[in-house]
C-alpha cells in the first residue's frame, strides 16, 4: 500500500512530458516577437516626433531672427516696412533694408526647414500693429500623425500636415 502512495507522489515520467517544452518555447518566442514589434513601433514614433520637435524649435529660432532684425530697425518696423500682405511663400525681392531683411529671413527659413528656396510649403508672415508684431510661420509637417487632423476636420491641429507657429512680441 505504501508503495502505491509513493508512486503517485513521484514526478511524472518523461513519457508523460513529451512536447511540453516545445510548446513553452513557441509561446515565449511569440511573446518576444510581439514585444519586439511594439518596441520597433515606438522607435518609429519617437523618430517621427523628434523630427517634428526639431522643426518647431528651428521655426521659433527663425522667428526670433526676424524679430531681432525688426528691433535693430525699429522705426521702419513700427512704420510697417516689415509687414507682409499675407503669407509669403516665395522669396521677395530686396531693395530697402527692411525688404532685404525680409527676403533674407524667408530665404533662410525655406533653406533651413525645407532644404530649398523653391519649396512652396514653407511660408512666413509679419504683421505689426502699434508696437506689437506677430510673426507667423507655416510649414508642411507630414511626419506628424494625420489622424488628429482628420478627426477634427482641420489641417492646423497638433499632428496635422500643415503646421503654424505664431510669435507675438512687443518691439
């Protein structure tokens, strides 16, 4: 009687364990594969958002370069010499100091963000009223997620293809 009880408590024999380790390996490989796919997706998202963040930082720096030029030529800026008639998507011709500054700003903005002065997706606008100036820059941010823009039925939302940054300062 004692022998039967000890036989039941013993570890299962090799014959009853066939294939169990193979199933465990297959499940662990599946879990590892899903985890690696998730990591790859997170890396792609991080790269896309990092590029978007870099572009926004550059836009702010370019906006402040235009503002510094206006502060250096304050009387002309207050008189409206730096104002544009809307979004400037082409590099304007120079002439006066204010027009040269504006042409240089649009050119450096296009070359820095789009990589080409011929790219029409990067535009800038300056509007000064009294002593308050608004510098607006618009560019194509196709690396951002499109789903937010489609959900809100607008292009100019966080993650949309068309992005705008406005900088408002007092001269």
